[in-house]
């Protein structure tokens, strides 16, 4: 085995294995809709899971005067909800 390979292997062994793996966070786009289901504003939600993003989007929507909400992760729609007529 050449010295360069030996050096690379010894450096890799010294680094060891990380004790934990950092979870990646995803960026979700939360669109607020008007009564015609047109986007009128949006916020970015940065969280680890779709479930947490849906919870945050619903919380933001219920505190707003908007008619509906859509949650997107990239090209995938994760959640869509509109207010029911009373």
C-alpha cells in the first residue's frame, strides 16, 4: 500500500463517526388565498417535516384574514384548505 493511501486511511480513522446526524430542514412556501383562490401573499416556513409545516401554516392562516391556504414543498403541494361558508 502506498504512503498516500495509508495517510488517507489513518486520517479517516482519526475523524471517527459523528455522534449524531443533523436533520435537514426543508423550506416550505405557505400561500394565502383570497375568496377566488388567488394567491395574495406568502411566507416561507423552515421546518423538518411536512406535519410540522402543516401545523405552522394552519396556525398562521387562522390568525390571518385570508380565505384559504396552500403549502408547497418544491413542486409538491403538501396542504390545501379553504374557509367554509358560514
